[in-house]
C-alpha cells in the first residue's frame, strides 16, 4: 500500500505522520516513512538544488522537472522495491505537491504537470492521499514560530502563492475523490493524529 501525505506549509503533516507511523509499527505493521523531494541519496542531492535559497533564478519548468526527476529516482530505488516486499510505504509529499505548487501556484497548468509526472512515474498513483488542510495564514505563522524548522526557497513565496497551493490541493481532492481524504489540520495535534491514524487503518483493513 502506498500512502501519500500532502498539504500546505505548516500544516503539521510531518510530525503527525511520524507519530502515526510509530503507532502502526507498534501494532506490528511493516511501515516505511519516506519523503519528497528526497528519500534516497540521489534525490536528496536534487532536493538541495531545488530548495537552495540562493537559486533565485530557477525557472518554474526547471523546478517541475527537478521534482519529477527526484520522484522517479525515489520510486525506482525505494518506493517500488519496498512495496513489492509488501511494506506500507508512506511518503511525506508526492505527485500532488507538484500539481499544487508547480501546476497551480506557479501557473504551469495542472494537466501539463500531470503528463510530465505520468512520464516520470509510469502512471503510478497512491492508494490513499491524506490532505492536511489549513489556511496559509495559520500555517505560515506556525512555521515562523518554529525556530528549528529551516526556511526554504518555496516558503519565501508571497501569501497569494500559498493560497493558490491550498485551493489547488482542495480542487485535486474533488477531482480524485477515490484516493483523497481531507483532514482539518487546524485542530489540536492529538486530534489530527487520531484522524490520520483512523483513515489509514480503515484503508488497511479494506485491503485485506
Ligand atoms: P520541505 O522542507 O520538505 O517542506 P514541508 O515540510 O512543507 O514538506 O520542502 C519541500 C518543499 O517543496 C515544500 O515547499 C513543497 C515543495 N514541493 C513542490 O513545490 N513540489 C513538489 O513536487 C514537492 C514534492 C514539494
């Protein structure tokens, strides 16, 4: 089973997912938590280029191609082999981030980014996508309050960019209702953890 975790900046998705992974592991499930861009040494190198604050001249299409390249390598080296072993793979961000950030907010077009990614992923889609929905104002304020989180090149975009990311994510949830579940990420941490945990468990039992 391949689960992806999506959402705007500061939605708390990474900490919630870490906690949910621990809960599933304690119950004996074989779960692997990974992330994009990154997850393998080559993809982490690509990540450094994409997120480097010094790369102010990066073209939007270059950005989209680099995310897709990092994704391809991550699938080939990690996601596909682990899935074939029967593991539950949970990825902190995947394809829908490219659709929301590059397709929507950067204005490159969702269908263009979808076809670019179709090539990169051989048309591989997640079984389940949890969307941690939050208003960008709240998400960005959380980031600002968290001194240990490093600010990256995309965090520095204007508020309109982040609003567009959120709206595109919500549109994607409507377009792909079979795999998307929207969670209210403005709720208290423990509540979001429980909702995310229940959603994944529900799909796991349906798969058996
Ligand atoms: P990261 O530090 O992992 O942020 P977060 O904790 O919010 O996940 O940085 C990833 C950044 O890359 C984030 O701003 C979202 C962006 N991104 C894209 O624009 N397109 C993509 O395809 C992916 C995977 C991420």
